[in-house]
């Protein structure tokens, strides 16, 4: 009952995204081929500004879910002094660049009525951020297709971010098996030994 809980938000901003990616199983590189975004922004006051906000938030979310990895000194990263942040500069902490923008990027605004805001508009600054995760799940689907070609059909856990290292090792080929040795196919992708299952 909202009468008891109150109304913390006047309205909700929603959207849906479909992303197509291509991965290179040998290098772990990934590329967004196409992204389609449909975003509910009410009746947009400035469509060009809203589209720019959506594109920017999508790319920020893409970076967060596919490349912006925080590496701290701990048992998993013995080469880093305990408690020290290793990825603290442009040489190690990667963010999206111009080449990471989808080759075909389409943003559509839905025209809906919103009686709770000025001119029936909606705020659109941060809500599209999570749309970038569609690239992460597309990458995971592509990895599962590569694993299926190699006879690995069981569940595979891929943790964020989907870095090139995780993609490369998660695709499980003969070269990866030579590097890390045989391992279980159901382990987490964050552990290097988990990636080389069926060589």
C-alpha cells in the first residue's frame, strides 16, 4: 500500500536495449557492432540533448561492465602490495574510447505522457547507465557460443567486468589449456585456471 510507504519517486524512467557484439576468441577483444535503445523520456523538451545523454550513459555503463576493473593487492593479485590499488592511472584503468562506440548506434525516444513533471518530460541523465550492461550479456552469449563449439555446454559464470583477459580465457581453446592446465568448466571466470576446460 503506497499510502503507508509513501511515494519516493514522482515517476520512473524506463528503457530497453538490444546489443550485438563480436568477440575475438584468440585475443579476447570485443567490439559492439550495433546497439538499439528505446528510452521512455516522456515528451522530450530537447530530443538532441536527451539522445546525447542516453548515448553517454550507455557508453559509461559499457565501460563499467566490460573494462573498468579495480585490481587491489590481495591474495588473488600477489604482485601488488597488500591494500594498494594497482589500476589507478590511464595505463592500467581502462575507460571507453572513440573506438568503443557501437558501429551502428540507434537511439529512439518513446513519446509518452508524464503528468508529474514540466511539459510531460522525464529526467534522463543516469537511468540509461545500466543499458550498457547489454554489451556484457551479449559478450557472455558470444562466449557461450564459442564454448558450445568446443563441446562445453554447462553453466559458466562470467563476472564483471568482461575484460579481454576474461573473454580470452573463458573461450577455452587448446592454447588456454596449455597455459593454465585442465580445470573445471563450471568455475568462475575470475580465476585463471577456470577457463581451460576442454582442450
